[in-house]
C-alpha cells in the first residue's frame, strides 16, 4: 500500500501554495496512492480544496472530521478496504483533536476525538487481518491511541516529532515523510494468521536517475523556487 499521513500541503498564506498543492495532488493521482489523510497543514487550507480533490478521485480518509456543527456523517470516507494476496487490510484516517485548535470558527470544520471511534474500530478489527491508522500524531498521542485501540497493527504519522520506526506494545509507529536525499521504507509481510514481521530500511536516492515524473521534477519545470 502507498499512503500519505498528511502535512504535505503548503500553508494557504504562502504565495506558491496553490501551484505546489496542485502538483502534489497530481503526483498522488499518477502514483495511484491507496489512501491520503489530512494533517494540520492541510486544515489551514480551505476545506473546499479537499472536497474538490475528493470529488476528483483522491482517496481521502478521515473518520472524525465533520463539516458543519450538526453534521452526523464524516465529510470523507472513514477508512478504505484493500485486499493484498488474500489478506484483508483496512486503512483508517484519524485527525488529532489538537489540529482543531488552529482552525478559525468560520471554517465550519468539526473534529471529534479519535477515541470516540470505538464502535467503528472494533467492528473493523473483527473484519480485517491488518489495520493501519494514518494521521498527524505525536509519539504521545500515538501511545494514547494504542491504549484505546491495542489491536491496531501500524500507525503512520506525518508529525515532525516522529523520526523513525518504534514499537508501542504490539503496534508499530512509523514516520511518513522526511528531508534529504534518501527514502525510508517499511516491509510488513502480513500472513493470514495475523502475524506481522516488520523490517525498516533506508535507500539512498540516485541523483543520476531523471526525476521527470516525480514531484521534484514537476516543481523544477513549473518555475517554483525549490526548497529543501
């Protein structure tokens, strides 16, 4: 599976926010991402941005984000199902309550506690072989999440305080995103008997390989100033 745990968008007050965002969304479409959720940075953009992205096929998941104070149904799909080699997998998008603190009252967005998803999470646990949660969680927030949902196999976080793979009980906490000329990956062979082995490794990116189809290449051709 290929997922994005949030914090990929440039803040809306940046002059280059729109072209950078559009290039990133195009990249997700081209690379056929399985699931994308929203972090604090995305919520600083107009919510209509992500509604349009969803309507154009971006697989956004966010179980505890509502649009309108009286809304009872999440704005986006709460989770996605996937079958990989006969193994049923679920990817759940959750947003920490902390993200709501930076939202203006006029946003119309309501974020409920991730811990209010007990019914949905327990139901998913009974129907899946492997469950992944993606979101902008600090290590402390991830620990609290595991206390509430100890059956979660993997939490992928885009929070800057999550640097590398760690274990919280039987749950793996992994970082999403990074800076530099390398990529971090996880290999998680999942068996039917619900046993999961995890290997993490780092791959140095080959600067000699053209990146014409990649995000960096698109940024270079757009005339947008490159950033580290």
